[in-house]
């Protein structure tokens, strides 16, 4: 929690992304996407993440990042409060194939590992 990532923290994160169980990965993604650290992901945070993922991965998309974000919230924001709790995020990713696919592709490091 010092604001820096040392080598061991970096290795631990890579190991989790590459070899961790699905639940561990989703919990880690949630912490990563919860930019303000308040324990929930709001629409703005998710929208920014989706835009960043698309900028990195490129390609054409059938729907806009805004539409995708709205679709995710419509499907997995169970209590309708406009925020995704950890439980909603994990359960939603498990139940929604499209959302899970985006989560898994967002930090797919296999091409980087292959180069290393």
C-alpha cells in the first residue's frame, strides 16, 4: 500500500492472472476496477475500464462502450443502486458470458508471456 509496485508484487500479480482460480481473478479485477477504492464499481469506473480495454485491444465493436456498460449494469446490478458490489461483480461475471469474456480478455497477458 505504498503507491509503488515492487518486483515481488508484480510477480504475484502475474501469477494470479496467469494461474489463479476464476474467483481469485475476478476479485483481483474488481479491486483493479474500483478506482476510488470505495468497495463498489460505479458506471463511470466501468465505462473508463471498458474504454481502456478497447483502446488496448483495438478492433471493431457491435455496441459502444456506453451501451455495453449500461447492459452490464442492467444485467448484474441486482439491487439497482447504480454500483456493483464485489458479490454482484463476481456473480454477474459468472452468469453473464459476454461480461466474463470482456473481463478475461481485459488482462490476457499470454501474448506478453510468449514474448518473454
